[in-house]
C-alpha cells in the first residue's frame, strides 16, 4: 500500500533542476524567483544561480522573475533540466532619476520624487513650461492666475508653508540653482522661467519629501524642481524641427449690460434717490469687451541638432516664439539658443558645458485691481451707450472735452464716475514693456580618481539684465495729468554657483551597495536697480527713450543688494541586495543675511525602505506573482526657508537715503533683530510603491506632514520707541500642513496596433495656523490669518439675502441677530443699519450696526484636494491625448462681482438685472434695490470687505488638453531621408466645468499669501487651438 502511494506521488510530480544566468555575462543569478505557472509552487536560485523544484502534474511552464530583468517563461516539456538566460530590463535600468547633486536608478530611489518627461510639454502652446506642469504630479499645485502672457504661476509643493516669506520652490537647472524663478518684470509681469525653451527640456524631477530635499538645506522648505536639459548621444547626427501655429481667445468674459439695459438700470438708480439720471440712450451700443480683447495669433519654432562620437557628444538648439495675448497690448516674443557639450578629454577626465542664452520681450497692459486704466477695471465700467472713436477729436478717440482724462460722455449729461479714461486709447497709445537678456549655464570637469571614486568641480552662472520701459501718452489717461510720462529701468542680476563634488559608488559581493557623496558649494547673488523718469514731455516724438532736455521734470531712483551662501553636504546611501535601503544626509548652510550667531544652520535627513517583493517568502509565492514590486518607505528631515523678509541684512539696523524738502539726508529705515534666523521645517513622509503585472501598472501612496516653525512675522512695538513701522520682525509663527497622495500609472492596453497608457494622481492637503504674535489675528481687507484656521481664510460678513418688502440687504451679526442696511425706499434714514425681524419684515427695528466684530470665517482659499488624469492613445500611426485636471474644497472671494454691481455712474454686469424692484417684483432674493452713488456701493455691496454673498465655490474640472496626431509612414518619409514626420492638432483649455461665476476659478488677483483666493478684476484665461509638426531627419 505504501509503495502504491509513493508511486502515485511520483506520478503526480517530478523534480526539475537547472541554472539561471545573465544573458549578457553568462554569470549565475542568485535570488531569482522560479515559479510553476498556474500554481503556488515556487523556489529561488542559490548563490550560483542553480535551482531545484518539484513540478506538480500538469505543470508545463516555469516562470523566472528577478528585479532589473525581463520576466521569462520556459516550457518544461519532458525535460528534467531547464536552464534560463535572463535579459536585463533595459527600460528599468535606463530609467534614471535626477536627484540633488547626482542621479539614481529609479528602482533605488527611496524618496518621494515626481518625474515629468520634457516631451510631455514640448508641443504645448505655452509661454512657460511651469504653467503646464499643473495637474501632472501629485502634491504639486500650480495655479496660473491669468491669461496675461508673462504672468508667472503660483507653485505650491505640498502646501503653503509660510505667512510672510516666499513659498515658491527652488528651481535647479542642470545642477545650478536659478537666481530668478518668479516675476522679474517691473512695469509688466515677466516670468523668469519663460526664459527656458520648453523644447530643450529633457525631464523635470519634483523633489517633495525630506529625504529628497534635505540636501538643499535652507532653501528646501518649499520643495525643489530639478530641470535637466537635453544632451547629445553618440552616433549619427540627428536634426529636428518642432513648430506650431494657432489662435487664442478668452475662455470667458464678463457679461455686461448693453446700452438699453445700462440706461434703464442707471435711471432706476437715480430715480430711487429722487434725482435725474445722466444716462441717455443714443445711437451707439458698444461692446467694450471687443475693444479690450481679441483673437490672438501665436506661433513657435524650435530647431535642434545632436549627435557625437564615443568621446564627444553635443546638443545644439535654436528657438523662436511669438505670441499675441488675448488682451490688446499684450505680447511675448522669445529668442533662445542652447549648446550642451560633453567630451572625454582623457581616460580619467570629462569636460562638460551646458549653456543657454535667451532674449525675451514682453509687452503687457496695466492690470491693477484698482487702477483707473487697468484693462479689466475699465472694461467692466465703460459706458456702452457711447462710441469708442470720435473723428472730431484731435486724437480720433472718444475723449471728454471738459475732462480730457475721462471717457467721452456721448449722449450722457455727465462724465463717467471717477474720470475713467477711454480704455481703447490707453491700450493703443501707452506702452509697458519688459526686455530681458539671460545667460544660464555651467562648465564642469569630472575626474575619475580611482575606480568608483570621482571628483567633479562645476562653475555655474545665472546672469540676467532686465530693461523696463513705460510710456504714458500726454493727451489722455494716466499721462494726461503729467503731460506725459516716460520711465526706464535697468535691473542686472548676477548669481554665481561653485560646486565641488566627491562621489563614491561601489558594490561589495553583489549585495552591499554603497553610494556616498560629499559636496562643498558657494552661492553669490548680487542685484542692482536704476530707474529714471521724466514728466512734462515736450513732444510725443520722444516716446521711445529718455532724452535729455525733452522733459520738464526728471527723477532718478536706484538701489543695490547682495548676499552669499556657503554650504557643506554629506550623503550616504546603502542598500542590501536591493532589498533593504538606508540613507542619511547632513547639510550645513552659512548665510550672510543672518547675524554671526545664527549664520550657520544644520539640516539633517534620513530615509529607509524595504522592498518586500525581494524577500524569499514573497518570491516563492505563486499567488503573489502578479506583484512585480512592493516597497515600503519612510523619511524624516529638517530643512529651512531662506527667503525671509527684511532685505539682505534683516539682523542689522539700517538707514536709507532720503530727502527732506530740498535737503538730502538719511533716515532710519529698519530695526534689526540679531536673533533672527531662517524659518524651520520638519518633514515626515511614509509611502508605499506597488508594481503589478511586470510593471504594467504602478501605484504610489504617500502620507506626509510639514511642521513649519520660526515663521518670520512683524511683532508690534510701542510707538514711543520710534521703530519704523512700529514693528520688528521676529521668528514667531508656526504653520502645519499634511496630506495624502495617490499616483497610478500604467499601460491599460498594450496591443501591437493599439495602446492606451494613463497617469492619474490625486492629492489632499490640510493647512492650519498654529501660532501667531501673541495669538492675535492678522487681518486684511478680505482675508485673515488666525490660529486654528487655514492660512489666508476668507473673513467677512454673513449675508442673509434681501428684505422682500423694502429691498434692503440683510446680514447676521456675531450674536446671531439680523440687521438690514436701509437703502431708504420705505422710510427711515438711508445708510443706517436697523434690526430685522423675519416675522415682521416691513418694520424697521431699532438702530443697529454692522462692524468688524461681526465678521466670521467664510471659507478657506486653499484647495483641499486636486489632481490630474492624463491619457495617451495610439492606433496605427494615429495618436491622441486627453488631459484632465481638477481641484476643489476651496472658496473664492469674487471681488469683481462687487464692482459689477456698482452704484456709481458706470456700467454693470447682467446680474444686476435680478435686483429687487418692489415687493411684487423682488428679483432673485439676493440682489438688493438700487441707489445711485459710490457710497451706496460700499453700503449695499460691502465694497472693500468680504461678504458671504460674494464667496463662491472654487471647485473645477478642466479638460486642459485635447490632441490628435498622425505620423507619416516611414515608407513615405524615407524617400526624403526623413526619420519621422508627425502632424498634429490640439486644443488647450478646451472645457471648464465649474459653478464659479467669475472668469475662471484659478484667476487670482495677486500671488502673495495675503490675497490668494481673491478675484478682484482678474484676467481671463486663454483657449488655444494649434496645428503643428514634429520633423526628424
């Protein structure tokens, strides 16, 4: 019986042995997982690559899996020996991620780094690559505040980390920190990152957690973006041309009253206060949106050549782009040239050069939120019943003869309120221009000292000259009162960076892998500013430059500043058999901005990871064979924020040059604080990385926290001390952020004739102010910083609608009682608050008030969640892309709506048509009765303060890109010696889905942390349709 059982067992299974080797070296591979396909039977190879496995009955195939190699299947057949030669997974091995001061293979990265390939953004119609990173990486929130060309975006990596200091990340280009990464323009916005040709970019790496950013120490609190430009490859020379052309239009414009509606509404405003209306209906019905905005033409061209030998490689490019803005008087023109060169001088020495030169010319209109000649400020107020042009006027424009600063009155009996100028004249005749010249690059020598030990010395420079020019025509608008204004400014910026890097990389016994780096770095920054201005222009001929003697009055201004940063860094990474990972770093920064006692700061970082999928129990489990990679990771670091307020020497008491009457002198301008230090941040990150189906589907999860302390705030001082501003800056504040990130990428369909790949990311974030000066609120017009609340929360009155009996606006006070602002249509004193009783609405209650004490938090301006979904399809020679991004959980104070509902003698938005007119015609229940006069605007609409009436949801979903392309078959292109020819069409900002009633839920007035989330005469976004081609030969 026992013999029978043994015979049955033997018949049901058999032993198969063999060896597994590297296909290239024929060396045995230890630790390879060997699994019988379709079963849970498995084993791993020994130190020499050999194995032995019992194959159950029906087992026909063995599966061999090993990290860094392609999964292999071998049929068993009748053989008892199955050998396997595994090929390296070149895609995985070649996937190198740029990290601070070096590179790592992606499989060995234990920190949170998001990578975006340059080719993803290369064909997008954009003045700057940074705008197109929005939605493409988890934890990274990028907001483009307007469609004005040249306006820099707002970039937040894992939350807002400061109240008073800059929250922009550090930008590093080819290893060199960029001196300027925001607005470098004076009279018109000029984004420094627009100096980089998007076609020259190979990849972006966004460093998010402490393990990745700690190597940048005092500059790492807001995250780091590493930009790598393209390099040549050895082989035959390759040439490429990438070009596109298209048109752009505003996605949304304000709905304004036409001439008839304007006259009717104005008449009602004046009738309600017993006065005669100045508005009269004439022959004109002007749509001022058409005079301010246009269909713009845009085009871009990039040419590159690359190639090399075994010793020398090169990449050379030329770029040109010319974009009209959707608003008149807005344009951006850019010329660029880049040369990247590497050469092996000797067996032990490499030389490299990476250099880019750019000339950017940017013209833009005045876009001030409260500027009389601001384009949005003016366009929503222009009278629609008057003409744009007047052939009888010397200028040819409709300008008032009594008040030459104001729009012509046409049939009206009074000029427009506030003397607002004819905006079309302003756009056609005034000029605001910023011209920048920038050289950014580095040269380096890389020595091989001995095996596995290298020394690299690098000298980098970022040199920028910005020329600003302003001309205000003397005949009308801003220049009329001064008889013309010409102003020129020069702002040279010089930044030098010197790095010395010693790196060691070695594997011991094929399982102990060590990577060590030592860095010494020095940064020097120097900027100066000179501006000259003339007023009282003798002749409009002198409108292109400041000419001596051409002005009645001339003025000059200037300044200079510099600082230095000296740094030392050590980093050690170790992993055992690509299974257990440990990393540690320490950076010391010495900053000239701070006092000798606080000049040096020390910034440690530690990380660890466990690749569970490399454990024997995991490899031997056939049930888990669909999991190709499983890794847990965590990190902790302490970093800083170097961008503190107070200038270059905030720890010193300083004086400034000043004039007192006709005398020159100096004045006390800053009270120094010798105890001042940089803002500190503690970062914790835990994550999980999961690869499924041989890397076909990948998932990344992370939870992070940021504890920001020593935030620099202005602490009040007694007026008797005579301190400038009655305050001194101190390290007082504390802000905490945390969030969750999810990233999923994969090849959903991978057939020979059809592929579909997707990338999805979703992020959440929370923000809380923990400490302020003595716990006191910091209050602004529309927002507040308050302990226990999110940074920059909207702060204002609770609006409860309209009294249906008399048209008065109703508000809820802090004690819960209701008050109504009396317009005076049903008795009582106009402009006074009375109590409101819902049970007896027609009766004015006792006199009351509405004050700052009645304001409450109305919502957070920071999104609580955001993300993106990118899809790429390919069918035959056709390809397509659909990119969607989304954001929400935040509120927006729509300050522009208050202006659109003005009671002054200006135009309105169509919302005012829903106003209360009578108890029988109460309108929408939200828009009160009308009453003429700017004072009534403040009273009825709480102008200058926030109200829940104007606070709206900021949730949105945007179809950011739709593209379709076709690659001409090689059978055709080869006849013309063309390697690749692709034509495409795309639509950017195709659709926006939102309940926000403003122009766009991402249109913010300015980018500082005090008004983020306030839309006050913000600019529209542009929708761009382009056609283009990619040519390679």
